[in-house]
């Protein structure tokens, strides 16, 4: 099979382009020798990849998921009050991730649940977070029967949500003499 005129024309156009590139690079002092741009195309060799500055300095990457369920605990502080602590972590461990938490008081008797707080925090270098609400009214007069928690990562919605809760009545895990009118942090304990 012989070379057609179309093939010769295409090759001569490519050669003309290569010569033009050599002249431009040579005029700019970029060629160390006349052979830096060869007449034949070869696959380039990549010796290194350099990340952009913002990618090279990102702290710890991004979390894939929240530990679910989160952890919530109540410590009675006296006079029907208690400290509510919420904790958890992200995977992989990632530092300085914003964490939004909604803590709700459940009132099973009246059905009038209400938000206690919506604190925000950040994860530490181990990917862990913790928030404590101090002196929350968990007495029978406030009719709080449980605490419900919802945790999200506002900058990483794909990481999902975590939820947890705790029963603060005596018929839950904090049994006290079987009296259904006595609450976990009630002064009658």
C-alpha cells in the first residue's frame, strides 16, 4: 500500500507545526539544544504531581461517616437537675470538622417535646466531639421522660446523621424502687 497525497499533506502539516513550536521555544530561551523538541511525537513522562496549595494544606481530609448511634449520658447534679453529655466521632478520624447537635427533651406524658439546645462544636485530632449541657431540669415538675439527640456534619452531609437518646424516668435503665412517679434526677431520690 502506497502513501497517499492526503497522508503526505498531513505529515507535512505536522512537521510544519513542530518547526514552529521549536522556533517559539528557542526564541524564548527554553530549548537547551535543538533536539529538545523532536520531529516525532513521544509520550510525555510525568516525574511528579504537585497539589494546589489549598489541597496540600487541607487539615486531615474529610470524614466519610458519623459514628451512629452517638452517645448521650445524664449525670444528676441535685435538685432535679442533670448534666447532659453528647459525644461521638467521625470516620476516618478528621480534625476540625464542624458538628451540629440538636438536643430535645421528650415529654411522653404530655407529648410537648421541646428543644433544649442546638450547640455546635468541632472534632479534635482523633475525630471525636463532645458537648455538655449543664443543669438541665430533668425533674418530675418538667415532665421530661427522655432526651433525644440528632447529630449532623453541615459541611459533609454525605457523612449521614447520628442519633441517640436516653430514658430519664425510673422505669428506664435508671430504675429506682419501681415508683413510676419518680424521675431519674428527682429530688426524692
